[in-house]
């Protein structure tokens, strides 16, 4: 799929995505799925790398990857992760059971090599007509009304690409970030980890991510299946030019693992420096940063790639909506607000996990172990640890500090929280039919009757449905089991974003709903003129029948199919 470098009459400039790792691939695929032209440029060699660092795809990422049809292939090719186990000096401290997660089609993680993850998403990119161009970003001019990028190809030729927007998904040493003049800020000392993949013979847990603490440091073990594991060990220093040898990993497996194992010949190994850095801003005009270009942090919790995937989906639906005219341009300001606070919170929690694993003083060790054991026995570890690992606790509540983003003590949904509703651009996600479907590209209005579905509620539902702008779907979710603890007993209307986060909770009344839609960024302008990307159209009001059983729960694919290509 090719696009002109400059937009002519009836043509639209592409969005330029720099970097074809998992984050850039998801971004490009999401934009293409919503009818937005994309040029995806990567500086890597034409053949993908045979080794990589990211190894775990958590439930929230599976939900988001399901939007583009990538979650099921990943599950099929990966190894299911049912729990996270914690040990100290080979004694069990506690566990987080991912299999007990509620409100998701994916109550588990998946351990899968990053090159496999990229291969799966590249297949989905191609299905939407996308391709990867190989070249190096050598310049970025942002002085004009549109950014102009300079890309040098392998044969030495140079392209000048005038883009609608430029997205840097090009890693921790991002050229886009450098050309945009954005600083990567952070504090704290770097921590070194030796990381390697290879066979380990022995009775290691096949479906658990295992953290093993000791006075000499920490060991993490993730099972790929088939007797192959990811091993990550904290090391005080490393001066070798080559990757760490199997003997080093064997030494720490013997010293720290609760179960014995014999480390075989490694497929690859490297030294990873766990820095803690977040970009001062994730947006500069028409330039955006995502993934490692915007934030880097400790490998503890395996959150890096997963955080980048959330960046990608958050930015893609907003950017596509603005390009297509579905959202007002001001909605793009919320990308930095949403994702930088989320990244800072993950930097904080992963740094804490790392520091807990590196305690050496006797009283620190005793306090850590006692705290984890108590949290496990009382259920606190499960209650807070499972959503944290799954990234279900990420919230976009109006916040001025990290404290404002922390989860509450009740299950009640608040503005900014993730709601268990799911979207897909094509076929619905397998298993997601147990929850209401939302539009993958537009805001969705959800109506909740509360304790009574009477004549007054039917009248309120009809008036709200008639008042919302054309193209905004309306769902009555009053009959869905499991929503009462989340939404309470009072009637209300929710404005839900395409990524499943709640944009507003208001009275089920026309003026309140229209105001909430405007404030959430929805455009009330007429549809885009002919010759441009056509705005999404949605059939008129999807409402529940009188009995309260919701209709249209699985029609996200039909909605997405109306996008112009």
C-alpha cells in the first residue's frame, strides 16, 4: 500500500510512524484500520532480528491487540501464564493468580518472544494494506504547518516526507525525540540485569512468572514453553563485550531458584540497564512519542512493551478521529496528559519492585518478606497485584499528581477507569461477547437503568437516544450481569471511549449527555466532505428491548466494516 509524499486535491497526507517494533506496528495497524493513510519507516535491516527482550503480553494488552485481530494468534503461539510467584531464599512468600481475574476474556498472560509478537502484528498490518519501509530518519523540520521528515534509504537515496503527523516509536535512543528537542528526564541509579533465553532442564514451573529474591540479588524466570525460559538476573557490574555466558545464569539459578535447573546453550543473552526515564512531554505540536521513545523503566513486572501498546491505542483512536473529523483537534492534548502520568506511575511501581528484590540488610529482608506473606494471606496481594500486573488498574481520571491515579478501595467505576467492554475493527474478540461491545473508533453512550427498568426509564432512554449526534452509538447495558457492583443502583449515562475507558458519568438526560460528548472531544460538525477519509457511520440507535436484555453486543465488527478504506 503506497501513498503520495504530498497531498494533492482529494488526497490526504499520511501519518508518518517511525519505528516498526511492537508499538509502531500497533499504531500503524490501528490507523489503517480506521481509514487513515500511514507510512511506517524502520531503520532496522530488512530481516527481523532473531532475538528480543520483551517476553510477556499481559491481559490489558491482549484486549487491545484483539482490536486488530492479533490476540488469538499470539495466544496460540505463546505459553499461557496463570500466576506470578514470589520467593525469598527459596521459600515461598505469596502469589498473584492471574487466572482469578474477572472482567476480561483473557484471565492470563502470554509468554512469547518479541520477534513472534512482531511477526503476528506485521501479518495484521499487511491485512489492512500496510507495509514497512526501511530507512533512517536523518532530519525532521517542524517549522512549517506540517512536519517534513528526511529519510535516507539503504541505497543512499533520500525521501522528503510531508506528513500530517509524525510519531516516534523508535526506541529509547529515539531520533524523533532528538529532532523534536524533547528531553528524557529521570532520577535514580541504573540497575544492571543479565537477560537470556534458552533451555533449562528441570522441574521449573511451566505456567508461572517466578521472582526469586536473595541477599545476593534477584532472579526472574518466565517460561516460553517446551523447556525454554527467559532468565533475568541482577548483576553488580558487567564489563564483557559479549553477552553473559550460560555459566553465569547457572550460578544464579543454583543460588536463587526454589527448584533446580540445568541451563543449556543460550539462544541469546545481553545486559540490560534498567533506567528510569520519562519524556518531559509526549507531544510537541504535530510530533508524538510512544513506547520506549517516551519512557524507559525497570524490567521488573515485564511492563515495558505493554505500556507502549497502551500508548499506541490511546494515540491512534484520537489521531484517527481528528484526521477523519470525528473528534475535535483539542483531544490530542489529552494524549500527553493520559499517558505521561500512566508512565510515571509504572516507573514508580517497577522501581519499587526492583528495589525490593535488591535488599541486602537483614531488617529490610525481614520486613519485605513479612509484608508479602501478610499481603498474600489477607488477599491484599491478589486484590491489588493482579490488576497491577494486568494493567487493568491504569486510569485516566482527571489528575494533578500520581496519587490521583491510584485505584480506589471500592469496585465502583469512576471517570477515567477501564470498563469491561471491548471493541474490534473486524470480527469480535473471542470470549468478549460476555460483555457489551463498544465502537472501536467513536465514543459510545452506555445507558444504565439502575434498580428499576420502568416506563420512566424507557422514556429517558428514548430521549437520550434521539439527542446524541448521528454516528454515536447508544447501548442500553442495564441487563448485563456483573455491572451492578460497578455502576450502582441509580440511573446514569456513561460516555465510553474507544479504548474502553470512561470519559464521563452523567445523568441519563439529553443535555447532560450532549455536554459530556462535547467535553470528551466528540465533533458535532457535519461528516467529512467527499474526497477525504469518510467518517464512521453507525446505524441509528441501538437500544435494548423492553425486557432490558442489551442488543448489539457483538456488532462492533459491523460498525467497523463501514469505515472507508
